C-alpha cells in the first residue's frame, strides 16, 4: 500500500492539535480540504481514524495505534530529504513577528556569521510553532517556553539566550517623563496602557503575572490596530504610559520618551528545536546563538534591579544560559 505523506501529515497534525480547525490553520488548509485528506487516508487504510462527534477531536482505537507509526513515517521521510539536500537547504526559523527581539538577535548573529542562511516564518507565538517543530517543518523557533497552555513536548530541547528588558514609552508632557526611570510604584494608580491587549499566549500570561506581582494594573481600554497606532495614541492622545521590548525598532518620528522601568521586567527568550534534528546548520546556529548571547551579556540578571516570573529558571549574573 502506498501512503500519501500529505494525508499522513494531515492526520498527525490533527491528532496533535486535537482540533480540525487548529490543524487546518497550521497546515494553511481549509477545514474542508483537511477533512478530505483524512477521509482519503481512512479509505486507503480501510479504518476510521477519528470519532465524528460534537465534542473535542478524539482518535479511535485504530487511530491511536496508527499515530506513533505515522509520526515515525514523517520523521523518516524528512530525514531522507535532509540526507540529500540538508547541507544546501537554509535553516527554517520562526521569529514570531519581524518587529520583535528574535529579529534583533538574528541580525546580531549575522554580523558574526555573514554566511548564515535561513528561511523565516512568523507564526505569532511559540505555541503555534510546536507542531511544525515536532514534524520537521521548522528547524528552530524563538519564544518563551512557559505559559504555553500545554507542556513543552519531551522531543523538544530549549536554551535561554536573551532576557530582553521591557521599557516605558510615554509622551514628553507626561509627569513621569522628566525622570530617568519610571518606577512601577508610581504606576499603581494609573497602570500601564495596552489597548486591545493581544499577542501570543505566553506573552499575555507574562504581562498578567508581571501586573499581579508588581501591583501595576494593565489598562486594556480603547482600540489599537497595531503597534504604530498604540504609539500614536500614546504620543498625541491619552497621555499614558505604555511599554515595548528594548530590542524593538520604535517610531523615532513620534518623539516618545523611552525610559527604563524600576524594577526592569525582563522577557525570557529561548531557542527551541527538535532533539533529533540533524540539519548540519542547526548545531552551528545554536553555537553562534550561545556565543553571541555570552559576548553581549544578553542573559545578565540582577534580582535587585530586575523582575522575572518566580518560576523562570534564570541565573543571577547571567552565567546560566543553557537549560
């Protein structure tokens, strides 16, 4: 029997995501196209792989037995392709969003290694990259490995490479703009303005934990269509304090004051990869990431001046960048 790998992949991703809609989104298919692939696979195997119920997507007994073999089939197929063109194929990286710290880090690494060749994707959060990492569609992803809504799969390895400071953005006319820092204690009445608060689940969880720990409310009122819109409203509208990552390229023309917080929240960025990935460039990139992180003190951490969630495994002084 000849199996169609596209159909097998549709089955595996649906089983892993436990949702036809989420699997279709990950595979860039319509739900109708995804269902058709799985139905054709069931016809080829002469078994039913999923229970057709109104509840969460569930595997049948036959589907559960087939799943580990299907995963292995995709892994072997990927390895076969990599054996032929792995040296020539660029590394496939997910940067979440081109405006965020992973792009900054990648540029810094490229300065050290001008021959670095990659293909970029933007899956809007590490949680969305786990499936592609597991079945070989990505070689490496950036993100925060806590608060993903699920446990990080055992097949994936991760390494902390950047503690990015969050900074305050405020108009020059704001009462706090004349200082050298913005103290979190001074924001306990006003809060931090983040209209239409949105983003990856791990980012939103981080912000809420920061808010609770430091006693600073998050004001989600108002509407924002993108970062530029938020910054324009901060500059010309509500005279509020908002925040951004220090690595982000901000709109210089708006003349916003950019000040450190006290204490300074640090957002933990890790690289994540499949432990069985044999792409020849992966080890080189991981070594480059570690070297750049150490050379530029990306993981420096002072508990007297910085804040991270209590369960983030960071090391004072920045010596422990691998986990």
